[in-house]
C-alpha cells in the first residue's frame, strides 16, 4: 500500500531520476496546464508557459491533430527550456548570460505575461519573463507563418537596473534536438569558393559554426544549418530541421552534445570581442532565428526556406528577375561611354533586359583606375564618361533596357577625398597605424556613427534623385573589419563596434527602402560574402561568387540552394578560359549552369563569335519561357555533385505541376564511368509530360525522346536516359536542360 510517506519518497525518486536524465530534464511535476500552440501549414510547436517558471518546449514536430493535442504531454514532452539563462545551472550551454549592475552573474527568467496576436498571415506569441531579483526583462517572441512552414523566434532583453548591465551572451534561440543518428549539413567557403556543402554526424562535444569577418558573414561559414534527424542526409526523404539566423554580422551556431537525450542547438550574434551594455531603460533585440521542419528530406526543407523567403523575407520575392549583362569580367575598370553603349546594345540584341555598369566609373580628384583609390568619392569620372550618368540611363532607354550601377558605400580608400575630409570616419584602433585592405588602401567606414549612416544613405539618395532612371544597384562590400576601434563609440562601448556597425547598416537600408521601395538591389561582398537572410529583406538577390567557372558553380549553387531560392542566386555566363580557374568549358555548359539560377551574363559580347551570340540569344529566349518555373517553382535536388557519381542533377516544378525544368550536368570525364539514370521528382504522376530540350548547341543531334510524352509516374520511377559515351563534341562537360510540359 502506498501511504503518504511512501508516496513522498516515490515522488522524490521520480524527480531525482528526471534530474539525472540530462540537462534538459528538470525536477518538476508533470505540467498539466494546456500548452501554448503555434501552427504553420505542416508544423506544430507546443510550449509550456506557467507563471513563475521558465518557458519550456513541449513539442516540435509534424502538425498535430486536435485529437492528439491532449495526449502529447503525457506521451513524453521535450521539457527543454526555451531560452536557457546562465547562473542557476551553469554547465548546460546557455542562450543568455548577463552581469547585473551589482556584479551578480546569474539570471533566472520565469514567465510573467503571455500575449498572442493573430494576423491574417501569422500568429505572434510574446512571452515576457523577468528575473525575480532584478529589474531585468526578457521577452521571447515566436512568429508562426500560416501560409508557409516557418517559425521565426527572437528575444528582446531590457534592463531597468540602476547600474549598467553587461550582456555576455545574447543568442536568438535554443532548440532541443533528439539524440540519434543526427547529421548536420552546413556551408563553408571563401572568396571564389562560396557555399560549399559539408555534412557531418553530430557526435559528443560541440559543433561550432561561426563567422568573425565583421562586415560580410557568408565567407568562411554560413549562418544556416540543416539537421537530418533520422540518419545520413537524403535529398528527398527523411525528417529535416532547418534553421537560418537572419543576421548580417558576426554569428555563432553551436550544437552541444552532452550526456542528455537532446543536443542543444544555440544560435545568435557572436559575443566574441563583442559584449553589450544596457543602461537603465535600454533594450536589445536579437535577430530572428527562422526554423522549419520537413519530412521530405533536405530538398523539402529547402523548398520551405524558398517559399518563406519569396513570401516574407526577400525584397520583391514575388517579382521575376531581369536578365542582365554586368560589365565587370568584360571590361573590368576600363569603363568608357562608347564601351558601355556597345555592351548595352549587345545585351539588348541578345534579348537581355538590364545592363549593370560595375566598378570603375567614379572619382574626380582621384579617378578610379584600379582598386587602390577613390572609394568614397561617388562622383562620375568625367574623363571616362564625359556626358555623365544620365547619358548612360538614356542610352539604355534607347536600347530598350534598364540601367544599373555598382557602388561600395560602406568603404573608402585612404586615397580618396572622403578620407582626406573625414579620417575619423573609418574603423581602426585609436592611435594605431591604419590597417588597409584591398588595393593596399581600402578601409571600412564606421557605420555605427550616425554621421556615416547619413553619408551612406546620401550616396544612394543622391544617385537616385539625380538619376531616377536607375533601376538596379549592385551594392558591394569588399573588406572585413581588421583593426578594432571606433572614434565615435565611447571608450567603455568599444566592444559594441561590430553590433553597432550592423545596426547602422540596417538603419541605412531601412531608410533606402522607405524612399526607394521599387529599386532592385544586389548584395555583393567580394562575391558571395553576403548570402544571408539578415540582408535579404532589403536586397533582391546576391552575387553567388566571383568565380563564374561553370563546374565550380555547380557545387557552389548546389550548396547555396539549400537555403536560398533561385531568384536570389545571381548566376552569369562568362568567357573562357575562366578568369578565376582558367578552365575551358563549352558555352552550352556555361549557359546550362547559369540558367539554373537568376540568369545573367558577365563577359564582353564583342569578343563572341556570331554563333556564340546566336546561342546566347536563343538561350535567353528559352529562359524567358521557363523563368516562372525556375524562379517560383519547387526545387528538387536529384543527384548531388558531392556524391561522386559523375553527374549532378536537379529540377524545378511549377507549383501547379503543369511544367518542369530538368538539369543534368556531367562533372567527371573518366573513361569507363557509369552514370546513374536520374529519377525525376515533384511531378504529377497522373499527367503526361512532353520533353523538349533547351539550349541545343549548334549541330547537336536531337535526343531520342525529343517531343515524346511520358507520365509523371514513369519519369519519377525511371527518368530519361541521357547520352553517354565520349566524342569530340560530347566532352566531360556535357549537359542537358529539358523542359517538360504537361498535356
Ligand atoms: C568585387 C565583386 C565583383 C566586382 C568587383 C569590383 O570583387 O565581387 O563582382 O564588382 O568587386 O571591384
């Protein structure tokens, strides 16, 4: 019989058992209050918010039916703290750590108030917590989108303490991931080799993904990750949790694996050399962590990111992107009026819609002849362009295309009029020699300084008020923070330099977008240094890489597509030998790779043969036909270049499955290679699709299935055989693009 004393003993032992089960299990009674519920299309998040206790996760998984809701917490709940704070349990790995005004380093965050707001698009949950001993508040936010599978979470930290509070760690979120055969897929890279995929199992210890560039944050590592929860990552099967930290600056993502049943995933702004101080009344909002769940593998998680990005996160996510020619690889700094006019005429004749004049058009006292001067002096170089920018805008109009221009507003060269006037506007440790970057003279402006913010805003504002015909800006950023110091920040706030920089950047971008909502803006940063969801609310796209070699682009665009939709991925046809790796690939191959993203060109058309021009013209016309499917369709990655199977293949399917575009690239050239026959995905099994090959090279024999029809079921079970073998015109760099049109 269980008497009261026995009962107490039993309860105590249950509690102790739970406490020993790991860092997430707490000695507490079963939570019987109904949990808070947030739903997306296919995902449910349940939280336990009991007054006086920390906010806890109960469930994160596939969408729950009302029938199952009641039983979930009895089935074994997650029971993990949503925003673990340092101090009362010190070895778990925390999302937030502060030093109070009196030196106390501990924090507790019991729930005080819950508010939910329904909008047509989303449910917003706001949970306010407060330290019982201190006037220190943390509000935890969750925003669940109703039309896509994405939840965003962030926090706001606020101090009411008399003395300043130091924030030592201020992550956006912590998520529990059940231990098992879990693999992380994330991206690493460097200049000319961005977006490379790494896939690794989670093992004991800490996986840390971070970036400390200061300005650009997707070289070295990306702020996004996917977790395959049930074994080795698969593109089209398995459950995947994907997460993206929406921040433009230094970040860290950590997965801590200890002795508990759960990995702890933490994501936030990097606190390295970057503590924050909150004076009384001040608050700090952490960037959003966006997370999604898919039961359709990595490609499924990608589709969730793409849908969310197009609907809610990227500038003009619902607008088709124009086909453009960028002048950089064609002429580099050799800008002149006749040359620009010729390039505009040539891209217009090929069916392009936009011309972008890259670096080299500016500077008066110090004309920009190479990369060693003039950044900061955004006035036209009258020697190169005697009739100024308006003449170019008008010329573009005469050719029937739009005009765009390159700027690098966050930077200066020490050889510039700007630096002569404002040497104190740059980031550099006080009293130390100036650390200079690109061209031996480049420096970063101190965007934390409001005067610099005004100046940067005015660069765009002046251009746009003088030349309202400008439709596109390529916004570059080619240097990292090297020397730590700001003449603007007070001595005791120097550690805030990185964060203030990105707050300043955001403030400038907000002002630009408020005044110029329709402008198209590309984020470039030494190539792909700014592929992140921190900048994309203001930017329409990013330059994937300065490396335009088609073969290496297959790998880079593959990785980048994990998180970013094709409308954001600028992908250009360039000349051979390639300017970065000197590889020679057929024009068809280069077109077929560029056509799988936001198509553009990056070469001197006047150096092309009439046959090459004709081929590009044909490809541009064909791309216009498939553009809605490529830019707004569902991506299915089929064969990964990282799997060493000699080929890579992917496809886009229109949302209504009325058509699809299939890409196939050979990436190896060994005799006796045997390539897999690629099964398609995402089609309607019951519809018949007719296959048409696109971008046929001159003289190329038609494929055996040209114009033939197959059911979606057949294509998904068997695929179509691509021509194998070797011949002079079927080199290692063979490729095919098929348009599949439903009857
Ligand atoms: C960076 C960009 C390039 C080009 C040059 C111009 O390297 O990534 O695309 O704009 O700057 O200097």
